C-alpha cells in the first residue's frame, strides 16, 4: 500500500470523527452547568427545647489489655554471657 492510499484512509477516519462528533452533539446535547443552590436555615430557634430521657446503654465498653513485651535479660555464667528473651506482663 503506497503513501497516497494511506493518506486517504487517514482523511476518511478524521472525517468520520467530525461527522459522528457533530451528530452526537445533536442527539445527546450537553446539559448546562448550574450553580448549586443553598437553603437558608435558621441559626437560632427561640423557645425551650424539651429534654427527653435516654435509656441505659445496651453494649459493653471495650477495655484494652496489656500485651506481653519481650525484654532481653543478661545472665552471667562461668563460660560467658548468654542472652535469653523473657516475657514481661
């Protein structure tokens, strides 16, 4: 395939892009962007708010437990120094 045939195919692909892009804007028009609206809410309501009784809590609280940590200890023997890890609670 020589250069002229390849350039014709490239021009046809670009023309299809333009035609289908224009067709898509007519079939699926873009929606206009509108600014969000805010509702005004009262910041102070005069009057007394009635208090309501609240029942007891029905769940248990989680309490953390101490995890064992390993600390190296040094024991001296006749042959030399030996380190052994021990768990501290």
